[in-house]
C-alpha cells in the first residue's frame, strides 16, 4: 500500500502588498502543484491599509487551495503568522514573506531538508537586499539570540522557514500576546538546520518593518524568553555599588592621611547621575517584565479575526 503524500501548508502574513499578492499566489501555486501532493495557502491580511484583502478574496474565489484571513487590527508579522499557524492543517508548514524576496521555488529545498529528519529548516540567504540599518540590526539581533535563546552559532533566524506539524502544534500552545516565533521554536527543539538560497529584490512597494517594529521584536525576544536583562541590571547595580564602596574607602584614607577633603561638586554630580540612571534603567526593565506579565494574565489576545474567505 502506497502512503498518501503529506500535506503542505504555506502561511504568509500580508501587509501593503496588494500589487504583489496575485503574482505571489500564481508562482506559489505553480511550485506547489509540481510537488504532486496536497497543499494549502493561507494568506493572513494584517489589517493592511491598501486593497490587499480585496486581492486575497479575489484569489480565494478562484482557487480552492487559497484561504484568506483578515485581522481586525494590525498585530505585526509574528502574531499574524500565529493566526495562520492555528489554521494550518499540513504535516509540514512553510512560512514566508509576501514581497517575493523569498522565492517560492526554493520551497522544495526546505521540504527536502525537513523530510531528511530535521524539525525545522531556515533559509540562509547568500545575499540580502535590505537597507544597511536592517543588516546591522539583524547582526545585533543574531548576537543577542545566541546569548538569550542559546541559538546555535551560524544559524540565521529567517522568516522563510519550514517546520514539522509537531513543532507547530507546540508553538501555538503559547497563549501570550507577545509572540516571537523563533524564540518559541528554539524552546521546543534543537533539531534545527538551514539551507542556502538567494534573496531577491522586493517586487513592489516598501517594507512595513520599521526600526520601531524591529526594536519591539527585540524586546519580545529579550523579555519573553530570558531573565538575562534583569541579571545584567543587577550586575550593573552591584558593580556601581562596589565602585562607590571603594571610593568611600579612598575618601576615608585621604581624610586620615591629609585631614582634608577636596571639594568634589563635579564628582558628586556625575556619581548621582550614573547611579540615578542605573536605578531608572533597572526600574524600567522590571516594569517591562511586569507590564508584559500583566497583559498576559489579563488575556490580551494575540490577534482578532474579522473574517475569512471560508466564511459563507
């Protein structure tokens, strides 16, 4: 008896890509049809300000394999992907961007690596067509992920990835509002690999990933999956206190030896500013953790679905 081919789900968050979605769907469909196995394409419209949802509805009307999800408000790439993962039925799930910088024709390469025994496979780009600040930010994020998430050195955490359904099922158990997919993935498996693929120019429009959103994503990684920032602020406080203690001993000795103390207005102000700054940093870091915990306890949703193309 011949085993039935496993199903593939492709999840794509869509934002500001009304001009790209039709071509993306066409190329993606052609690629998946050549695999001769069941598949589905899930396009999650992250409350895009353009006509992306209209384009998705039009495609879904003529393609039974395409399913659209419209979110009530913009929640960001990772939360939007989570909305798609919760609806994905495939044994292997692929996530990718909506701008054709990720070539759909590379999907078979990712699938082959997964089916060779890996839980998740990331696309490692040979070249990157991104702004300089994004490239630098990505390198900083890479170093932070090694420290905070124990990410294997040399592994690039790309949004173009393929994972087994078991990993997806473990990831979607997370109910908190602050989703960082790669952090969730690395907490459930170490059986991770990567494959080299080309990175293409954006087909149309501009990236919706601003510096502010990149910083927000970094904060999710730093505060959701590690207490290292708290330990770092504690260490900074301990170090500052130690320096202050040594300086106090120095002043006592100077007092005994010379019976006089020099006027130290500048040094006092500098010390107060440094200590006060460290205290505010520590309070702010603690507040960030407490705020995220409060929103999670209150049941703040990851996303809210307005409608889907499957709703009749």
